[in-house]
């Protein structure tokens, strides 16, 4: 006798809602029987995150699944390039292996840009041979985001070889092209790029859809683009999907794709359109084995209270009830520890910048965005050294190579707001070197050494304050349960705000200050990088 689930059934394919019951046998929907009864609950397709890096949650895949199902997520399309930048192809297999231990649908991509660029030092490299090995694997569904868009436009041979491999194995190619429009966008798309999750303006999104791309509307921890792009869902729903890209653990505990769906419906977008973007569209684009409440489909769906509040009552994956009323039924798995951290402790003198008569180039962080601005400022000098200027909020920032003992690169940044102490992280996209910001060399050094001692994590240090969230797996992932990690992350974030930061998510913003493929000015372990002109620039002007 099969399992029976009754309710108002939402058919996103035929755009209709009807009352009835679903019969589940051996993980599949064996029958759907319509009736004329009145039900309060609704049965909707399970949510799918069309682009996320699991590593940003600081959880293993198995632990990520435990919290995601509570929010109605049944599947994710995920790019493991964070761990690949540290551990190479072994890191990708680590994620696949851990993910296989739980009843959740993970769809991994083959990282296309490891390292993301030649402008930073990573712990590993994936060459064409590695990418082909991954693309041959049936568990690898796509070529993950092609971040080096100048390399695509200019037809870099190594980049084009990877693109051609994806075409050879008939797998979609994800894009990453913030702000790209016009002829360069057309050339990018002609190479076979099919998606973009980096749109930050409506006109950009419209142009990318017109060019044939699917726009993945992002609402994550570090970047929130939904408000600017939601009109695309009204104009061309078949070209839209929903994604979070990066979701820190304390945010993930609060919600996932369900929060974006709720927001869209609250803003007046038709629920049927929202559910198509959150389920049907990624299934079709990536050819995912995820059910859509049809006879013969895998029994993947949510039972919710109504189509406005979307409160998740139950979540099913392959006919297994994996969550109910905020409780996850997925067991916690003790993970294996792998890492790549090879440097000695630093000295405060490593972070000294000698003063000159010149002005300095300064990174300007933007709250809630991955992009930055650039300004030219008069530095504050003392005893022949340039120091952090707390009054003008121009603080010292440093990136420290975690793979080799090299001298730290040092620059300056605005808008972090620290009045005392320092914060540091070994979650620093995409190569995950150590990145630190502070008001003094001593405190920056103290924070950096705390991470070196623990071989990875997030930390905050200051007067009467010393707190760390250890991340022993590759220096970016915890080996603990999601509730512990989320609570510890909240403590770390509060510590950063206690030190003066006014940013909504200071550690998420910090983690992207080292990513040279996103404009305008960033800093890597090799120095200040102009991301608009793709070249290093001097600290002094």
C-alpha cells in the first residue's frame, strides 16, 4: 500500500491547481487522483537553488541538506569551486562523497576556473584533463560558472578547450559576467554560455535574456539583487530562476529559496510564476532528475499551508519525508577532515607600509554588494608609516598567502567602520587565502595568527575580545552541526559589529574583497587589482 498525501495540488507545468491525493510507491508518484474535496494545505514542487556554493554555508554537503530541507529545498545546483581552489579535484570528490550519504538531491558542476584568475595564488589547479574527468562523471551536470569572461571573449585557448569539453559531453555552461552588455555580451553568449547570476540592474538582465541567456535572480547573504531584477519574472518567467549563490550559516537557518519565493509573492508576482522559477525552470535547463508532481516522477514536493505564506509543513524527497514543521529527519554525518594550510606565524612588522608624499588608492566596500568602488585618498602617517585612519574609516587590509610563506600584500579600505581591533577570515573568494582588516598592525597580526593556529576560520580580536569559528575542513568548512555553526557565526558577526562595523554582513563582504574578477578594485595576495582593466596597480598614485 502506497503513501497517500492529500491537498490542493499545484501543477506548474499546466498552470493549474486542483484538489486530490498523491499516491507514492517506491519513491515515485504512482498515481494522482483528483477529487472535489476542500483542503487547507497545498502540495507544491520542492524548491531548487539554481546556483549556490555549499562551502559558503561553512557546512559539509550532508549538514547543508539537514537545514535546507526544513525550508522546502529538495535540490541544489552547486559549483564546488571554493574547495577545488584549495584541494583541487580531490576537493570536488570530497563534496560528492559526503553528499552521497544523505537523501538530498545535489547536482554538482565541474569548476571551470580553478584558479579563478592568474592574479591570485590558489592551493590547486584544475586543467583540461581534470575538467574532462569530471564532465565524464554522470554526477557532474554542467560546466560551472565561467568567471574569466575576458578569457571567453578573447577566446583564450585554455578557456575554450574547457567550453568545448562541456559541449562534447552535452552539458550546460554557466556564466559569470557582472555588468557585461553589448557586443562583448553577444560574443560571450556565442561561445555557449547559457546563464548568468551576476546581473545587478534590470536593463542588464533584460539584455542578457534577449541574448538568449537565463538570468538567475540572486538573493544571498553578500549580494541581494532581487529588488532590482524582480520585474524580469513578470516579463519573461521562462528565462528566470532563483538562486542564493552564497548563504552564510546564520542566514541559512532563517530560510533559503522559500524566502525569495515569499518575497516575490508578497510583491505581487503570481505564485505560479514564482514556483516555476523555483522548480520547473532549473529542472528543464539542467536536466535534473527532480519531480514536478506528475505520475511517474520522483516524489519530490512540499506540503505548505497556503500559497501566500508558504510555510513548509512537510518536505518529501524520493518519497521520503525528510522534514516536518521545522524538524529535519536527515541524520548528521561525521565528516572526514582534509585541509591545505602551510604557513608560519606572522609578525606585526610584516604589515608595515612606509609612507611617501603620494596619495593612495583605496577600496570602497558597498554594503550588500560584491562589487566595490575606488577612491584616491590622502593617507594618515605616523613615524614614517601609513596607518589606519579610524576617524575617516580608512583601514588597513591585508591578504596573506596561506599556501606559501610570502610577504603579505597590504592595502586600505573604506566603509568597514571598525573603531578598534581586527577581523580576519580564511574564507576569501576564490583562492581562500587569509584576509584581514584592522586598526593596528598588532591586532591584524594577532587575528591572522589565530587563523594560522587553527588552520582556518573566522575571527575577531580587540580589547577584551578574542573569538574564532574554526573551519578545519579546507579552512572553509566546519565539522560541526549546522545549529552550532550558525550560533557561532552570529557571535563572530556580533563581535565584528562590537568592534564598530556597520555592515549587514561584515564577514561576507570581507570574503569578496579578494576576488579580482568582480569590479572595481580588489586586493589579492599579489597586490591591489584593478578589476575593470584586469591589471595590478600600485598602492600609491
